[in-house]
């Protein structure tokens, strides 16, 4: 299960990035030491780095809706299996296999396979 604060971050990061005055895609530039603190940074740049595995994954307008759609594709496939289908292929983009409980990376935001399995 994904961390609720992480999911909220994904749902609102683009709007918060723009509200702060930044233009262009959201890309991590700092990485707060997660093991040395127990709180999510308040400023958007710190939040992005806190939830990012590395700098290769950007977020833009439409990222959240694409992540939700990919999750729905995985859930549709799982439903088909539960209803007796012998095989299902759920092509999810973004794929989700690099996403962790509370981290994004590799252009993966939600771990679709884990969500479907759950």
C-alpha cells in the first residue's frame, strides 16, 4: 500500500510547483536525508527530493492523471483474472515497477502490479 502522504504529494505536486512560480517540469534538485529527519520538508523543492529516487523522473501537467489511468488498467486486468480469464496483459504507462511505497523513480509513480495484487 502506498503511503497516504506520498499519494497526496503526487496528486498536488504539479499545482504546488506552479503556485510557487516555477515553470517547466518538476525535477528533483535536492535530496533531504530521510534517515536523519522524520518529517517531509515544507517547501516544494524539498518535498520533490524527499519523494524522488533520483533526478531522471520529471512531473508535468497530466502526470497524476496518467498514473491514475495506469493504475486503473492494472486493476481492470486483475478483475479479469478474478472473473476467470486465463490470461491478461495490462499495458500500463507509466509502468510503475520502480515506484516504492513512498518514492517515485524511473518514470514510475504508483506501483501498479502491487496495487493490482493487493
